C-alpha cells in the first residue's frame, strides 16, 4: 500500500481527481453527482440526488458541509503536474518538517473546478463520511444558486453551515457582498440625429451615469464596503420597423453589508429618466461574527495544524448569502487560491487539499462534541 493511501484511506484524492475529470458546467452536473452518491454509499452512508439535482447525505445536523457541484465552462486538460514549492509555503507536517520535501507534496491538480469549488466539495464529502455529519452538494451556484435555494426550502436549518469555496487552508470567509441585477429598457420615437432631444440610447447612458454618481464611494472606502456598479450587456438601435429607437442595458450592483439590496434598488429607481428597469436577481449581503462557535472552531483547528488563521471578506456573492436565511452560524472554507477562480490556469496544490481535509475533520469533531 502506498504512503498516500495510508494517509488517505477514504480515497479523498481519488474522489477529487474523478470529480475534476468529469465536466460539470451549470446544468450538466449529473455525472458528478452520481460519483458523489457512489462515494457515500461505498462508505455505508445513505445519499441520493433530489428533484433539482442536489446530492443529499443527511446525518448529524450539528454541521452541514455543503459546496457546489457546478463549474463555469472551460476546457482545462486534467493532469497532475510537479508544483512550485513556493505555492506550498506555510504547509508544514506535524513533525515540523516542510510539506514540500519529498513525496511529491507540491504536486498540482490542473483542471476546471479544481479550485472553484471541487476541491472544497471533495474535502467536505470525505470529512462528512469520516465524522458522520450532514453533506449537500448543490447545483447551479454559478448561475442562480438554484440548488441552494431548493435546499433552503426543503430542509430544516442545521446548527451550523460550512459552505465550500476557496479561502486557502488558513483562511475562513465570514462575509460576502450582495447582488442586485436587472435590465433597463427604454424606447423613443425615431427622428433625425440633429434633434436635441435624447433618444433611448442616451436615456440609458444618462440613467447609468446617474446611478454611478449616486453610489460613487469615497476613494478611501474599501471595495468590500462600497457598492460596485457594472453594466454587463448593452443593445441599442433602430427598431425593426424603423419607427423607434430602442435600448436595453443589463446591469449588476454589488451591495455591501452596511446597505440592503432594497435600499440600493430605491436609489437606482429614484434616478430613472424615461426608461424602466426590471430587477431580476436580489441577493442580500452577509457578514458573520468571528466569535461564533463555527469561526472559533476553525481558528483553533488551523492553529493546531500549525497555521495562522486569516479572516476574509469576499467582494463577490456565494451560496452563503442564500443560507443566511437559516439564521445559524456560518463559515465559508475550502482549499485553493481564489485568484484562480474561473481562470485558464486553474489548479490546486494537492498538499493544501490534504490540509483542508484535516481542518474540516477537526472542525466537524469539535462542533459535534466528539
């Protein structure tokens, strides 16, 4: 038996490689979900795929370990490459020696999803089996959090949620900004371009300038604490019959915890100037205290493993924003460098995956009282 198999009797690394090797863009997660069910059943745990495609493996609800199965599109050849030892700095063995010395410990797994968030997903599945806690692999996080929303509607709140996203093995994420997304539409009568009145395209541009002005932050305000305004799509021009000018603009606004989505929506609606806007996606921001039992358990586990805990706040949005409705302690955690999310060079240092699994086992044992 190899030294790796001795250290990983559950086959967590094998599960990780299998999942990364199986394409799972949003809406096409079924094969990965079936592999997860197989993993749980092979270790004597009941698991199934629910009506929206989530993997459910309920157990001790002191902790729910949950991460998303889907990835963004992108074909990155799946392979294990020799690593740069600098990437494993801070990962030490229990005996004090460097994790990068020998045993190919700095190897990297390349492939779409290795960081976002299949590394967290596989580590959580293995930790859930070993510690006997609940697990859910959810679908469609990258598009509309449909799996997380279904989970929220169809099960009771657990005592604690650990959401899986890359934070680095020493990092725990306590906050995410919210999201307000919508589509602005304007129509104006066609006319000669020498006329001074705004057409629909100008109305759209003018409205967005007003929104940006109303929400413009002080230059010293950290990104996490400001509203970020982004147009993400635009179409405009003469209508098919030539009788009008039309403009459509898709927009997204990221909302900090100090504000509400409703408040930002009111500001944007308050400067409308002839068009209309349909708001389609509203996700409230979330910010957890570093003093919850979950946060304390992670800090202690990271220190026991020789790490220096880092408390993180993310400027994007995750399923943690959805799970805030359960009103229970939450932490987001997982291996990997979040700068590699969705990137063409997405890869995960396998030693960091191993260490994150160790942390998750420790936290689950602490929170279940074992």
